[in-house]
C-alpha cells in the first residue's frame, strides 16, 4: 500500500470506521457514481464523499460533494424531517404530470 493510500485508509478508519478496501468496494457497487444524482466519479474534481449518519455512524453510501453538502446538509440527520421530505417529493413526483 502506498503512503497516500495508507493516509487515506487511516482517515477513513478514524472518520467513518471503514477501510480503504471497504470504500473501494462501495465505490464499485455504486458503479463509481453518486448514489443520489448518478454523476460519475470521473466528472468530479473530488472523490465521492462518504455519506453517513452523524448520530449513529451508519454509512449510507457515497455521494458527490454537491449532493452530500448541499442537498443533505439541511436534513441534519433528523429522521422526521427526512421522512417528511421523502413524502413531499413523492407527492410532487406523482402529482406533476409534466415533470420529466
């Protein structure tokens, strides 16, 4: 393992409790794309972020910086707020027949 990979592995372990090997496996499972918007890693300037619940530590997936820092930031890992957003958007998807 290169020094750069050792540092990355150490960072992932300390911040999220996962190894670089686990990160890379998740990266492959998601086909190297953001789990929300589907933007490919190669179109990003930075690596996909590890999205996790700050309260429980649960790893939800890998996200592009926009989806992680802009979209999910305001949910603040609040379950009720997240469920409300899901229901709200589901109604909008079903109700707006012109939205493609």
